[in-house]
């Protein structure tokens, strides 16, 4: 349901596409370590490209690019376009690109899965009501420690001491250098080669979420929240309050090696991507 909310794609379609693309999780590029279950990003010439997108990123890209941008809004349209592509009559300029080239009725098979899901739901009491919204787990309104620059009403669980921070794969003072080392203060690890700040959210093997979590990395896509338009930015979530607002710490927002803080309200925080360390 979280993927449906993030992508706008019906959850039944999400399930049916995942099942068909992966042969129920048993075949294709989806079985490769780090690859998404939708086969998103994979082409015949570069199947390994599917490892560049985790499942959450894949379902959003699938919806926006493959389905909407390329005009593949229904399973029937997808089947019809596959046949046109096969016989050379598809006009991609006006009709958009194909979703798949298989002409055996892949779209119809996906529609059948959706029908079965509907029947199963009806046979088991219908669609349940969404749970009432409540404060996210792991929130902290009080306690902690204060430090220079921390906005009033917010706090850290541990003071920041950069004197022992290492600079190997991440250059001293950069945002990546800070988050990599700050996380280690809590026993949390990120790969030494996560990429630029905006690329952390795409690193294979790491779980991501749009729900803020304390002591995770928040990866800003280029240009988001004042981040660099080319490289993006990454910061560390120091606190998540029960009202949904967050406190982040970061480096190089106000100068190389300068640690500073910012807060975002619930609406803003829900737009960001949080990368959960190991």
C-alpha cells in the first residue's frame, strides 16, 4: 500500500506486474542480487541495469515513465502495442514506446491476476479500512542533549565530535564524509562508496523509505531543499518528533567541514527519501 501511495499505481497492478515479470520470483533479472522485482531498468542489451533501482524506486519509475509517459495505461493497450511493434506498425512518436515485446498476451495474463486478487479480497471480507493515522514509531519529543546551533525544541541523542572522523573514500568536510562517520557513532554502517549525496538513495542493497526514521541518512535529489543541482546532498536524521517534523545534521551546507542543522515539518519530511543503514 505504501508503494501505491508513492507511485499512484493500483496495488493490484503492482502485484500482478511483479508476479509476471519475475515468474513468481523464480526467473529473469529479478533473481539477480539487488535487482528489483519489476525488471525496471533492464533491457535485452543491459539486463544488469535493474540492480540500479530498488523496488520502491522501480515502481515509481515504472508508473511515471513506462506506463504514463509511454502511454501504456491499460494491459490491453500494452498487448496491442506489442503486436504493432512486432509487425512494424507502431508509431512510437504518437503512441509511445512498448512496455514489453512479448506478443503472447502478457497484458491479459496480468489482468487475470488482478481479477483473482479481487476475488480473493471479496472472499475474505473485502478491502479493510485504512488504519487511523498515528504518530510514527521511533519518535522522540524530549530528552537528548543540546548543542550550539540546534534549533529550540529539538535535541541530539549524542553530541557530535568530528575529531575522529576518517576521510578515505569520502573527502574531508563533504556531506558524504559527515554522514558516513556520524552514522558510525551509533553503530550504523554505510558502504564506503555510496556515491554523491543524491545517489545514496539508489545504492543497491539498502532499504529506503519516505517515512522519516531517526539515525538514517536522508538523500536529497539534485536541487531538492537547496541541495547541489548536480550532486544532490545527504544529511543525517538526528530526531523525528511525534508531529512528524525532523531535525537533520549536515556538513558543507555552510562551508566545507562546517556542521549545521535544519528542521523540516511533516509535509516537507514526507517528500524525502531515507536510506536505512546496516
